[in-house]
């Protein structure tokens, strides 16, 4: 589990440990580079988060591990880092692992951030969804959402005045916009499913 200073990292770590995973929490680029399965959690602003990741020298080993075929799971802002760019608090470049952009929710009657339980709507069958039912609920806290260039990369959506990507997948890269550690049975099952992926 990649530690770049995200405030929710301990709760994410505890969720994985609760389901029996051995978690190595690290900010060491060398440890990340040899990881067998990576998790990139996150809360807060895109710009400061990706800046902290890069300042610790963690982006290059993540990119190298993904290029080797190592699975990577981004959670909340960690999922947003996977995309090309974000317009949160200015214009920022992401890691470019999933083509697309991160943009803010906009709507006259829309309360931002989007906060609370919301239904997951599956776009297609996927190993991350094993044991999860259509319209099961997950817990979200975010003001920005990911818009993949290729709709096929969206595994599940949720709705906040308009559908948005809740789960994303491209090759060996996965992302959850919601907080699995706060999503009770559904969140823990999705984490189990990620651990089961080869």
C-alpha cells in the first residue's frame, strides 16, 4: 500500500487486514517497484496529492510495476490519479494509466461534494463484482469525477444528477471512486475480489 501522506491510508490498510491480507505500508520507491499487488488510496485535492506522490519519487516505480503487469488499485483520489489530467484547483497532469479527464460536478441544485450512499449500476460483468449485486450501495465522498475516454473502461456507474464512473478498469489497472473501507460488506467484498485477481 503506497503511502504518500494520504489521511485515510490507515483505514484502508485496516480494511485489507480485516479480510486477511498482509499489507506492507510503504513510501519507499524500491519497495513499490518490487510489489506484487499495489494499492493507491487517497483523499483530498488532486494537485497536492499527485504532487506529494511525485515529491516522494513514487510515480516512476508505480509506472514501472504496472508496465510489468503488476495489478494496481486506486481508491477515491487515488483512482483520479490514474487518469491523464484534472482541473481541480488548476490544471494538473495525472499518471496517464487510463485515458480520460477528472472534472467537477456542476448543477444548479447539486450539493458538492457528493457525499453518502449511492447505488452501483454495473455496465458489464467483471471479476471485481463477484458476490456484489446490481444496485448494491457504496459510500462516496468527492467533488470531482472521472470521465474515461473509452466507455468500455467503466465497470460500474453511480448517479448524481447524471451517471458517473464509480469503478474503472484498464488492463491491470483498477479504480474505485467510492471508499471501500466505509462501504461495509460491498466494499470488503470488492477488496477481496481485487486480492483474488492474478
